C-alpha cells in the first residue's frame, strides 16, 4: 500500500507544477470562484426594490396625499414623476421611465370623509413580469394596510372594537427576512465548484495528448487508476481550498453562516468535487483538443447545474419529463445538502440519500475514466 502511494507522488507533483505554470487553470480554481460569488451574489437578487413610480393624483386632497405618502416613503418604490393624464403615464412606460402608476380618482377625499367606498387604480408595466408581479403585491399590501388603519380609526370613533374573523399570523423560519441572497449564495457554491472542477480537469489529459506526453505516462509502470488518482488529488485539494474561500466570502459579505455541522458540509463538498473531477476526466479522455474539451465541459456542467438543479427554478414546477431529466444534474442533490446544512442546520440522518447519489455519480464517472484510460494502454 505504501509503495502504491509513493508511486503516486511523481504524478501529483507533476500536476501541481503544471497548474503552477498555467495561470489560467490556477485562476479558474482559486480566483474565479470568489469573483463569481461576489458578482452573482450582488447582481442576482430577487428582492425587487426601488421600482420607478409615477403618480396621477386627480383628488389633490389631504387624504390622497396621505395615502400616497406611504408609496413615497417605501423602499420598494422610487417616486419619479407626477402625471397629469393617462397619455403621460403611457409615455413614461414606453420610455421605461416608470414601471408602476398609482391613479387616484377625483372623489377620493370626499368618499373617504363620507365613509363611502372608493377606488384606487394601480397600472403596471407587464413587460418585466417579475418586477410587475412584485409591484402589484407591494401595492396591494400597502393599500390593505392603509384601509385597515382607516377602518380601525372608524371603529375607535364609534367606540366599537374592530373584529377580525381570522387572525393571520405568518412565521417564517430559517430566513425570516426572505433575503434571496441567503437562498442563492449556498446554491452558487455547487454551481461554481462543478463548473470550475469539470472545466479544469477536462483539460488535463487533453493537454498531455496535445503535447505528446500522454503516451509516456501510459507506458510507465503506473496503472490507469493510479494516473487518474494522481491527476485528481491536486485538483481535489485546490477545489476544497476554493470552497473554503467561497464560504468565507459568503460569511463576510453576505452574513451567511453555517448553522449545521461543518463536517457534514465538507463531506458534501468533497462528494460533489469528486463527481465533478470524474466528469472532467471523462470528457478529457474522449476528446483530443482543449477547445472541444472546454466546450463540452461548460455545456455539461453549467447548463444542468443552472437550469435543472433547482438553483433558481424549482424542480417541482417543471414538467414531469424535465423533473426526471434533472436527476442527471449532481448539483441538484448537492443543493439539498448545502442549503439544509447552512440555512437549517440539518444533520446527516436527513441528507444521506443525497450523499448516496453523489457518491454513486463520482464512482461512475471516475470508474469510466479509468476504463477509458485503460483502453489506451491495451
């Protein structure tokens, strides 16, 4: 056993020297993950705020100004323009100068004073469906809150107690403020690790082929399994270091701490890295140029991890065929582990099925890579 381990040392040292001499690979493994998590962590955000707002107040009454004041003070809207007609509202929408318009009827103040029902119109630019939907929810919530305050005041003036048939009291666990960054950043860990690991290792064997050194390795006393392990260990060590950097950056910049066991988290990270390295080595064994290997690595890692893993789009909302197809994305199972450990503090007893799949994926990809390399020696 010791002899076999000593025989791996030259391969490992050679691969480390190769990585050191190739700034692109080293940057992809160490610098790119931290840069991506900073860029995407700040840019990719589902918390829509500061929506440009235009107001068309036909009432011009103290009551209408009081109602509109909550829109002006809100962090969700930015009061941009005052309109004097529907044509001007449409013009602002067409020029993308506003996304929401609040229209107050001329009888708004009189109706409220008289205790009559009044109407407020919310116009939304639906070209951006996500922003439009969020704007409607924000406006509806503000309007309901304002109406409830008016109703409570009316009951107090008459000396009656306001009656609420159903007292709705939501409680949000694990992410009370519903900050999307705390949901996205743990998912980014899997996406970045898979992308960088697959791309970097997919170029290793191909590089040897292009330089004519692969045949020398194959005729050496080393077995294909030893070659695969020797080429995998350096990238495994560097990828674990990159994962640590990502966790530190996530904690310092986004206040995302690990609530569960670090041991379980790193076991999940190790599992997905092994699978990604095996996938990269397999791609490297079936291609003969770095350009083709790079394209295959990006397509086979980025697209499934981004679209089919549940990173952004819930798997349960996909058609049945895509839900079945999503099982090819190892990131899908890693996301359950990383979000469970980091956000909920879940233990191994609830996550072991995900580990079974990830280790199975790693065993298959590494095993096939060894078989492919063994054929080259025959």
